[in-house]
């Protein structure tokens, strides 16, 4: 699904030099590489503050902690997403409320938001899924009307552009807080776990930084209950090299996606990913939709040819044992349908054209039988 070693070989010299520099300095925690990366990412995103942390899940948890929600408060999230978005809500004694998503974009359906809002609702977490951007204008309007916080889960769409009323900004900088993951397979990935939190709010940034460092405002002086969640210098060293390549990474993924689009647009049984009119798509995943009666057989056919594919996600979050009863309705029809139809094909920055041709031919041959 992802070719990490080939990307490393292409960037080997600067990455090795950076890593060796960390080893030579022995500044493994909060060293110069971390500070450089936080500053560089803030500049790239056009946001006032970037705070590194240990992983994307921690980024979400720390963000919720910084907003002082109380147990029982409700946080609205899409039902079609990875468990981490709901997991941190439950860990803090908050209540995840899951709403349906749009069939075309996989992202939270603004039309269902207002129906899910109660007096206990305190925030919305839109997830920019698969590299596609949520309808942030609609989300922000509703959040403003009901005095709700907006925390963007940007783990799959870092580097994407969102345009509203002629102004273009980076995802993760639109709501009150943005969160991301640097898991190795992400568009901007390190060589282990890592994450970051973004905000333009000076006071909130200070609080987030304190919480992520054991609640310390000053060493051994703990003003808040916090956690130990830091982006280590070795991962920051890798990310400093890759950050300079992020726009090129997106371009490479978009070229792979374009080739898939051209190949599959004439296949009646395949719906290719839609690109919204208000944002570009940085294609963390290339996810097609096929009728449910074909999906699993297609996956099996590809596996027999040595071609990996993935189902993100096979079960709605509210149907998982850990989150039963957390949706805004008994069943959410679009989420239910997507779980039966989606299939993600290999996409990454190092795609060999011949390998992609092979993948395309095998997908098409399945439907030509």
C-alpha cells in the first residue's frame, strides 16, 4: 500500500545527516530539531503555533483536555472514521455522538449536524478523510450558531488547501485547533510515532504545551494535570527533511490518482473519488466504491495477484463493541453503505508506472470477466 523504503532511499543523504546530528548532539528530547520543525511547520501552514507531541491520538486527547470539557459533554464526530477520533473522547469521560457522512466525499455531512446538537454538545471534530477536505464553511457556521469548538482531525490531509470566499488556507488551521499524525504511512510521516497540534490562539497554545509536558509551566512546577507526550528529536529530524518535500509528495500522489481516475472512469461498476469544488485532495488513500456484491471478491482477486488493498473501514464506529449506542440514529445509511463498498488501492509518492499499470489492468480485468 505504501513504499516507505524507496522514499527513504531518495532522501537518504539529508535524512541520515540530520539523524547523525541528533546522535552527535545527544539532544534527544526537545532538541533543536524539534524547535526547527515546529517553527517550519507553523510557517508552512500559516498558523501561529505548532506543538509537537508523541502521536496523532495524543494530539486529539490533549486538544480536548485543553478545552476544559466536563464529563458527559458531547462531542460530534463522523461515524465513518478511524477509532482514535472516538477513543480519546471516551477516555476523557466525554460522549462521542456519531453522525452520518457524505457519500461522495466520505466526510461528515453538515446536514446531519444540527439534528445531533443537544444542550450537552460542546464541540465538533471533522475528519478530513483519505486526503479529502470536509465542508468547513458549513461546519464553522453551525459551530458559531451554537457556540461550539471545532477541532480538525487532519491526520490524513496535511498539506491540503481549502478555499472559501476567495481565501485559501491549509487544513488544520481553520477550526479552533488542528491535529495531525506523523505515522510512517501518512503523507508527512516520520520513522515511528509522532504528532502535532496547531492553533492561532496564544493562550490555548500555551495551555496545550503545558499539558503535553506533565502539566508543567516551569520544570517541577505543575499547574495542570497533564500527560507525557513529546515529539522526539530523531523524528523531528526526519520530518524537517520531509516537510520541504510535502508539496511534491502531494503532487506525486495526485498524479497517481489522476492515472487511476482516467483508467477507471469508464468502468461502470467503479465510482472514483470525488474532488470537491472548495478544496484539493492530497490522496492519503485512493478509495474507490464498488457495489457491495463485488467488493470482497475484487479484494480477493487482487490479493491472488499479489496486489494489496485495504478496506477503510469495514464496520461503522457505532457498531464496534467499544462504541455501541454512540450514534445520532439507530443506523446511519451512508456509513453502512460505505463500509460495504469502499476499497483503497495502493498510492504513494514512489509509484512505479509499470506497477500501477499492472494494478489497473487487474482491477479492470475483474469487471470484464
